């Protein structure tokens, strides 16, 4: 799999960009606010239809314009074209987002997976000590790219969960009966077990990989769902009108040897753990999909020590990789020699 070209129209600070990639790793260099991270974000949008940075998708649309368009051409066996359009709805053109493969509109679940990607931002460090939702989100974005079914199961699970919580609320209000829960409980358990299973396989795999970045353990803490456990919590569930157990309450933690680094890790350890987690995702995706995802690294070298930098350089050579950086200072010479260096300035590639 190889992303040959990306075209942007009105995306963030880019009015128009056509960029071809070659077999070398791509190094984007430019001052702050030049548009380096925006370009990585655009590639990731082609992978997942999602941005990890934008709070709302209309942020992606260039200021004072009405739509953003990101188009990618890739070889993946044959050639294909991926297209994401983000639109400011008007009376004539009312859609907000459209995704197409070879010109044919697709649902997100069927679009994802064409261009598998792993992205690392410095801010991903929040994943270590932030709320569980953030960790689950990073996890799900990886698993959904591997397996169309995962996204569908997640959606089904969420529907059962919402419906079940509605019944719990009606019981609390005195007009529902516990027996009305059965159908939703059964569905919740059936879908929930599938999610737990897939997450479990992921963690089993990543914890036995080689650990060149340090002895990190990613400890999965599933909130296992079963009839028995749900029955035990019924009283509290009704009082809260919320389902208290299930994969929507799953979490995982980062350990270095036996230290939970959310609490006891240095900033550098937390950052390295995040990178180790992302690179482990990459290996898992490669194994399951039989092809290596594109790797997008935003400002990865600056806080790593020399040994860890050398490891990153080694990984970079294994698949298509795009790296963004402000300065060349921390970047190993070996990598510079192998890379294609592109200068980004004010939403343009100038050399
Ligand atoms: P840094 O080195 O600081 O990380 P960068 O090159 O990664 O910089 P980006 O985050 O890619 O920079 O680009 C940031 C620029 O894009 C900012 O100037 C920001 O104002 C601009 N920008 C973001 N969204 C939009 C938008 N919707 N329309 C126009 N400009 C935007
Ligand atoms: Mg940036």
C-alpha cells in the first residue's frame, strides 16, 4: 500500500496543494504555524474520516470558504482514489461530510481501512493520564481501521446501551419493569463480548512485542459484561439510570516495569510510552491486515533520547512515513540522508 498523491482544497491553511510522494520517507520542515501538522491531519482524515485535533469538523474548512476537499491516490493492489469533502451546509448543499472511494459515496465504516494509518502527536501524551474516554478513542481508531466489523459492533453496542439506559430511567420513574431490560441486556452482552474479545487480542499481541523503547506494559482493564454482573448492579443502575459495566467502561494503563506512569512517570516516560503504544498499534495493524499502515509522526524527535531516536529511524524505514518538524537539530543524520525534505511555508510547499 502506498499513498502516491494528496490534493487539498481549502483545507485548514491550504488553499490548494498537490503533493506527490516518492518511496523515501517524507520530512516536512517549517516554522510554527506553517501547515505541517495540518498536512498530517489531512492524510489521517483520508484514513479514518476523522481528525484527532479538530473539535468540530468545520474547523477543517479554510477560513472564509465553504468546503474543504482532501483527495488521495493510492496503490493497494490496484489504484484507488479516496475523497473526503467537508461542507458548510447551505439550503442547496446540505451535507456536512461526504466520503467517496473511486467516486462512489460510502459509509464511514466502509471507507475506513483503505489507507490504514497510525498518527502520533506530541499532545497524545494526554492519553496516559487523561480520562479513559481518550484512551478508548485511540484504541478504537486503531481497531476500526483493521476490521470493518469492529466499528459496526461498536455502533450496535452503543445503540443497545442507549436503549437500555432509557429503560433504566423509565424504571426509576416508576413506569418501567425490570423484565423490559432483558432484550437490551442480551444485545448489550452479545455485542459487548465481541468488543472485549477484540480489545483483548490487541493487548495480548502488543504486550509480547519487543520493547526497544522501554519495558512498557499496556494493562487492559476490561469492564467485563455478563448477565450475572449486570444483575448484581441492577439496583445501582436503576438509581443512576445508567449501565455501570461493559466495554464503555473499559480502560487501560501504562506501566513501566511496575510503576503506573500516569502517576509516577516523568514527562519523557509518558511521551515515550505514548509513542511505544502507537508503534505497537502499527505492528498489530500490520500483522492483522498483512500490510503496513502509513506512519505519521508529528514532531517526534525533540523529546526523545538518542537511543530512542535511533529506534524511530529504524521503524520509519519499514513503511511509508511522513514526519513533521520545526528544526533539523534533533534529527539523526542517517534519517536526513534517506529522507525527502520538503519545506512548508504558509500553507504551501516551497521546495
Ligand atoms: P507547529 O510547528 O507550530 O506545530 P505547524 O506547521 O504544524 O506548526 P499547523 O498546525 O499545521 O502548523 O498550522 C497551523 C496554522 O493553520 C495556524 O496558523 C492556524 O491558524 C491555521 N489554520 C488552522 N485552521 C485553519 C482554517 N480553518 N483556516 C485557515 N487557517 C487555519
Ligand atoms: Mg504542528
